[in-house]
C-alpha cells in the first residue's frame, strides 16, 4: 500500500511543510534498550481511534532534528552517521497507538530495489524510538528528540558500506517504513512509496572531508559497486562520476 497523499498533506498543513521536533530531552541517554533511563515521560495513553488499526505517515528526519513528510516520488537527502556510510533517517508519525514505557515503539525501515523481481529489500534497519503526542495534531505521535536526531528514526544504511550493483544517489528506490510489535516483531502498520535518494551539497555529519569535497565523497560512496578505500580523501579530487546506473 502506497502512502496516502491526503494523509501527508494533512501533516504538511499542520506544521507548514517542515516540522519542528520537540526540544531535546536531558532525561538520560539515548534509547538503547528497555532500560534507557528516561524518567520525565508520563504515559500518554492511547492516541487516535481505539477502534481503528495503527497507521503511520513516513517522514524524513533532518540533521537538525526537524522532519519533513515524504510524498511519493520525492527526493530524500542522504546523511553521514557516526558509523560511516550514508543513511536515510526514515521515520514515521503514528496514530491509533498506545504510548506506554515512555512511548517506546519499534520502527523498521527498508530500501527496496524496484528493478528486481519481488522488489527485494537491499538495505534495512530497525530500532526502538521514543514517541510523544504531537502538540499541534491531536491523536498523533511524533518521535522524541533525545540527544540527537539519530534516535528519532531508523538509520537506514543506503550506501558507502556494502557493495551493490546499482547507484543509490539519483535513482528511484522504494522506501518502506513499518511499525512492529516490540516483542513478536509482528508488522502492525506499514507504508511504502517511491523515493529518489540524493547526495546533499552540505552534510553536517561528514567531518572526514573538507566541505568542498562532501558532495564528491557522497556520490563516490553511493555509486554502484562500492569498495572500501575507493573514496579516500586523497583520491576524491580525482573522482569522476561514472554514468548513472539505475538498472
């Protein structure tokens, strides 16, 4: 099922297109498991319609902790996480869910290759995210900003770590985001849409190369058949982008 444009447009209207996340919490460390140390989050109870199944809208979390809803066919920025490579911070707004245990919910993200039979998931990541009620949208829950933006959504590896015979940057992929049961991993809600990952001109998370080489490093890492060492800083000035390989 592809993401409803009406649902996403409602999200855009509620916050002017780019939504500000709640202020960072100083309640404790980022969520790394059941015992994350959060104490200042009373249970919000059930949000939405208790007679309807859980539902979600896909968002892209930005390096500053804000987020933007994603429409089918949108370009989505790639970012550098601390572990290296390039990721999409692919998250979700949720409704018809119960927020207990400090709003701890399991969210998964997959990047699927639309050129292959069955649209296999080439990249995937899942993690527990802390949610809280959206202040400007009753019945909906938003990821809580704890320490930094990486804890607001799955850090979906998209290129720069493992080889794949197809470009990521500039090619169409299918992004799927899921709400999963924390214990059984049953899929409670799922949406998928077509996106085009794009290397940004400026990547705040990339501290390994000077700003003028950030774009070259990203396009190098996200070209087909990546191999370790291909995009070393010393070699980037000589990097020539090969023809786009989206097949």
